[in-house]
C-alpha cells in the first residue's frame, strides 16, 4: 500500500510542476501581449500628435485596403516624429507625397492583341 501512495505522491508532484511551468509560460505570453498593447498605444499617440485629421483619415483609408503598407507608413511617420525631422504636423499633401515615396514601383503590364 505504501508503494502505491508513493507513486501517487510522485505523480501529483510531477503534475504540480507541469502546472507551474504552464502558468509561467502563460505569464510570459501575457507580459508580451501587454508590451505589444503598450507599444501600440504609444504609436497611436505619436500619430495623433504628428498627423492632421485629414492626413489621419487618408492613412486610415490606406489601412483598409493595404494594412501592411499602412503599418510601414505608420512606422515611418513615428520614426520621423521621434527623430525631430517633422516641423509641425503632417498635413494631407505631405501624407500624399510620403505615401507615393514609400509605395513600391507598380509593375505595368502591356497586353498587345494581334
């Protein structure tokens, strides 16, 4: 009987250790998620501070159609703001030029019919 009790205690101990490790893994993922949310909030605050309403609307329009490209533009705007290379706020015209500069060259396809 005591051997069975020892085995049960051993299994309980192993299970407790597994649960502790799992809990620590969840804590780390929660910390990463919290850091990601905090970084996102800081980025939004910087964009609000740097962009005019019309420029922000244009960026949101781009985000609807091309989310990856809009993310790249947002990072560029935040970098410009942090480095101090932005005088005042970026207006709609400046946003247009920034979008055209960052947009990759479009490939043109000419189809000739015979």
